[in-house]
C-alpha cells in the first residue's frame, strides 16, 4: 500500500514538474557578430527578439561578439556551450553560417535560427546530420532592391535628369551585396534604358568616412540619389547627401525614421530604405515555432509577397515623392508579387553580374509611361 502511495506521489510530482516546465518562458539568445547600434541590420534583429519577448513573454539575451572577426568562432562556441542559457539561438550573416552549421549536431535538443544566409544543409562535411535543428531565413534582397532602383531612377527623372544617374555603395564585393545591386540596376533600367548606375565597394562595414568619400564622388559625377548597402559605413553616405543637398536610400531598416530621432535635418535626405525585415521574419519564425510548424532542417526565402523585404513609406517618403512615382512603385510591387516581372539575381544557375547593360536585362511588358509619361 505504501509503495502504491509513493508511486502516486511520484507521478503527481512528475506531472507537476511538467506543467511548471511548460509554464517557463522560452529562453532566446541573439548572437550578433558585431555590435548593436548600426541603425540597420543588427538593430533590426534586436527589435525582432524584443517583439518576441513582448508578444510571447520569452526571456531574451543578446550577445555582441564585437568587430574583431578573429573572435567570432570562439565567441559562438562559448555561447552555444552554455546550454542552460537558451532554448533557441539566433544568429545571422554569411560569416557565421559555417561556424554554426558545423556545431549544431552537438546540441540536438536546441533550436537554431540563422538569418540572411543558410547553413550548408547538403554538405555533410559541415552539417553532420543535415543541420536538422536549424531553420534558415534568407531574404529576396534583389526584389526589394528592384523597387529601390525603380524609385531612384524615377526620382532622378523627377528631379530633372533625362537619363538618370544613380549610385550604389556596397560594403564588400560579395554575392549577397551584388544581389542587391543587380536588382537595383534592373529597376532603374525598367524606368529608363538610358539609366546609369555608379557602383563602388567600400571594403568594410564600419567606416562612415569611407562611405562619405565614395558618395561625395558619386554626387560629383552627377548621381542624384545613392543607395547605401554598407551597414555602418553607409552612415557616411547620408552625411554626404546632407552636405551636398542630394538624396540617399537606406538599407535593412527604416533608416530615415531611426535617424530622425537624433538628427532630423539629416533624415530628410533619406527618401526611403530598402528594408530587410529581419525583425518581422524572426517574429514569424517564433510564431511558427510556437505552433509546432517551424520547418527545421530547411531554408525559406522571404520576398515582397511574404513581407521579407519592402520599401519604407514614411513621412519623408510622402513629403518628397510625387504621387505618380508612389503609384509607380505600388504598381511595380504588385507586378512582382503576381510574377509579371521577373527580377534577376546574383545567385543561382542564371546568376547575373553587376554592370549588366540595360539592353541585356529581361524584357518586360510593364508600361512605365503610364505613370511617368
């Protein structure tokens, strides 16, 4: 009888422990291979985990690995090995996917979310078990940048250039940045086949002085608007736009609204931003996790249709952009969503290189003249 009573007690304790465990908040660690405060990509990831905390009560922690690339791998190791501190780990960028992918098999009871670059699921030398506990988010930056190119060329024409000259400052000459640029070039070509896109790479992500130097040269060459795709380096592009009273396009976050909090005079020169909605994509991933529907062991590419990318529509955009250009951007967005316009990419079997002439861009039946005359 005593044994039976003891068994009942033990079962009740186990059930109680299970209920308590279910009531405990999910622990999330966001590992940033850099520092917060870039007013762009990493800050967007931070907003994402904060949104998860606000909506779901998750317990969040962010680890900044700093700017020294030599410590990123060991830093990730340290965080991953502290298994009591997280249930879900979030990391991003192509620099981290190899480090993450080669280690996740050691932590099969943890969930990993990698954004902006997938782990190598099909490479057993990296993903020992196929990275079965990793969900990768990528973004169709070419689609969002296509809109940015349409907008830049249309605004250049609105500002008086018959043959639009626009610029793009990339952080590095790497495939993901080139995917932005080829989409941007195609968008400009759709507006006007005589468009010219000036392209230069800064060689790094945290050098505003270099970004400013490049942008000043582009404005000197006639660019009326410059797209910054260079993280913290791109702050210098905004400074150059302000100094010369030209315009810029931001990246990853709604940079005009972020800048407006500290420097509203500068913010008015950022007409829009090509947003990679990292924050919304992380919230979406957690919603799928909570529903038991997170597709672990696979990658999802989020574009315009999924809300993965977009152009910022804020007070600065509204004030500076004539209605016909706004209508053009909206119509192009719908055409891409519907598959009526195929956006080129720097990835895949049909990869396109930066600097492809307008004449070699895919043909389109979209009638720009209906909006621009």
